[in-house]
C-alpha cells in the first residue's frame, strides 16, 4: 500500500512541505536523466540540432518541450513526426549527438548533498533509468558518484523503453517490500513505473515535465532535491 501524499490529503498544487506522518523508507530508487542529471536544456539542444536534419520541427520554448515530452521515447518521437521507417536512424543520430557533449552536463544543484544525506541515514540507493546501462555507468563514474548506489539498473539498448521490469526484478532479487521503497523522478513515467512496482513516489519539477503535469500523478511534487530528500528522511519543512 502506498502512503497518502499531501496532494491527496490537502490539495494537488504540490506545494505542501510537511508530511502528514514521517515516512520511513528502507530503499530509495533514483531516476537519472532530469532528476539527478540536469540534462533537460541539453536534450532540447540535441533535438534542435538533430531533428531538422530529418525534416522534423525544432522545439522553440521550454513550455513547448514540456507539453511534448512523454514516454516511451518512441511516442515522443512519433508525435514530432518520426515514422516507423526512420525511427532507428533518428534515435541513433540523437544518441550520437547526446553522447558527443554529455560530459559537460551538470548534476542538478543539491544532487551530491541529496545522495550523501540518504547515505548518512544508511538507506541503500539505486539508479533506475531508461538509459543504456553502459552510458549510465560511465556517467556515474565520471561524476564520482557510482559508489553511492547499490544497484545501477539500465537498459541494454538506446531506445528508452520502460524500466518497470528492471525495478520489479530488483525488488524481488533484494527481497524488498515495495511499501518500504520510494522512487524519486521527474516525469509522469516515473509515477507510472512506481505504481507498477507498488512503491511510493516523489516527483521533482526541475526536469523534463512541469509541475502542472506532475501534479496529475497524485504523488507529492517537490520544487528541489533538498525538499524531496527532506520528505524521504521525514524532515521536510513548510516552504
């Protein structure tokens, strides 16, 4: 059973900061892109460099990007005009462009402190990502945070399909009761994955989807990693 959220208890604006009760988690799953890694603006730039090569439209504002972004990524591509015939070619070109400069992408403000705070509380952590696991592991090593994670769960391809099966398998392998776990993410897909896994979810609105979109999930929405980790540790303050 999932814990009730403040959105459900006292409205759905995602702004409340004091939990109705202090949650206690035994395991934390982290999404990567957009949650710990601040790659939203970089991803917009990649799209605007790659898509026009295939006669596909640019995205001209953050609001437009938020409206269009969805999972699986294939659906996002299709909505932009990518066809079955050129999906693989476009996806490969997008990934090649993304990888070319990805070493310059920063972590979100407070990401290291968030990981350290949870580690100090002796709560194990894992990355649960729709990214290709080889690229993901390389990035974690680059930022010097691989040691923070007991598990690094990623896909074996670049096409960013759902990650829920990876999460379910991890719960089973580590004998984790879903009700004792939480997933921190930045998209409605993360909320969907959390529901499929049976775990709680906290969403942070500084990534690939807006606060307004995330509040539709029914899970709590935070404005920063600091606030999100405060909820994980039961130390959130009214903001």
